[in-house]
C-alpha cells in the first residue's frame, strides 16, 4: 500500500499501513513491552519539546524544539501506539469512537459556567 492511495487517511488505513510495513520491511513487531518502552520514550520527547517551546525551560542550542520537530514526535507517538494496537488486536477506529462517546456523554456539561 502506498501512502498516495490513502488520501484521505483513515485510522484503519493507517493501522494497515503500519502493519504492512512492520511485516514486510521491518523485522516484525517488537514485543508489546518493548513497544511500551518506545512509546514512553517518544512521549518524553514530546514533553521535552513542549516544556522548552511552551513552558518555562530554556532551550539549549542543540535542541530541536520547532513545530516541525513536535509534529515528528507526535507522529512517532501515534505510530508506536498504532503498532501496539495492531499487535494486541485493537481496532483503533472503534476504540477512539467509543472513547469520544464516553467523554462527550460524561463531560457534556462539565465546563458549563456556574451561576
């Protein structure tokens, strides 16, 4: 599957793209625990950029804290989370819609202004 064929990209299409790459080009899936460690690492990279670009930390000259770097790290988080979903049999489309429905129902009036 080529990325040109995925316009617009769907969540299930991305799951298939990741799975195809891992099985054909990659060396297969890492263990779920290894993927969890990689996800934590990538999340830490997002946190570092956020702390330096939007928080109180000062960047070092060697830091990559541009919006492009943030986009790349967020994409890493999504890709690793997708790999974890694939290897554990989770349909992310279904999971994301269920989570949205839960939050939308639970928090429908959460942010209403108090009189």
